[in-house]
């Protein structure tokens, strides 16, 4: 008759092996699920300068009255965040935009852009403490990039080319612009497609 201890150990090892097989199977299924349910990237519109094109240079003035050109070669890349004081989602995204600026400030500057009369923005500017960003009011800027819905982001590289853009409603969509830029693709969906094909060649300017 088999020793009870030996029998218990045999059963225990059988359970451990079975659990290991289950974990491996689940890991594989999670990977497949991730590929099928890809993260939602920023929604690109069909209007305005296309990704890969040189951005139209637009002269603007910041809240403090400093001259600034959006769409020209600069020391750093620029993330232009188009927003409005009356846009609830824009307000929700401001802490996310602030965290992106703090994390990526080595290579990226964030510019907040809107339009309208300055008096409409005074309370909004003060309440959300936006003095840390260049804040510009320029209708020509929005027209140059064909901005029709908010909040919207345009990511320009240091050479003045459009590298990513899209309508953003969440942290995931804002981060998708960084992913597209770092991967040298037009959108996060293209990045995922390339990963599936195994031919991603990251390139960063």
C-alpha cells in the first residue's frame, strides 16, 4: 500500500502542474484578447494638415503677450491642446496634460490653444492655474488645423512636422499620441497593426 505522505505529494504535484498549464493557457488567451480589443487611440479627423506633412506656421501671442510661432522648427516638439472654458472634458483632461508636460518636458512643450474674447477666459485661466503653459487665443490657429471638435491635440516634432493628432477624451487617447510619435506611425492603431505583423521600426526625431 502506498505511503499516505507519498500519495499526498503526488497529488499535490499533479495539482501544481495542472495549475501551471492553466496559467499558461490563460496568459495566451489574454494576449489574444489584447490584440483583438486594442486600446482606443485618438480619433483622427480627415481635415487639416495630415500626419507627416509640414505644419502651417501660425504666429500667435501668449496670455502674457509673448510672440510664439506654432509650426516652425524649434528646440523641442510641441503638443498643442485645443480646448475651451465651456468644455467639461477639456477641464477633466487638464491634469493629464499637466502630467504629460512634467513627464516629457525633456523633449516636449505643451501649448494650450483656444479662441474667443480674453474676458471669457480670465476665470478659467486663474481657476485651473494655467500660467505654467503658453496659453494662446487665436482663431487663425484653429482654422489652420481645421479644428471642429474639442478637446483636440496636435503633436508636432521639433522640425515642424505633424507627427500625431486626434480628438481626445481620456488619458488613454492622450497617451496614444505619444505612442504613435515614439513608434514613428500615424496612429496607435497603425502601431498595433505593425506589431502584429512584426515589422515595427521605432523612429524618433
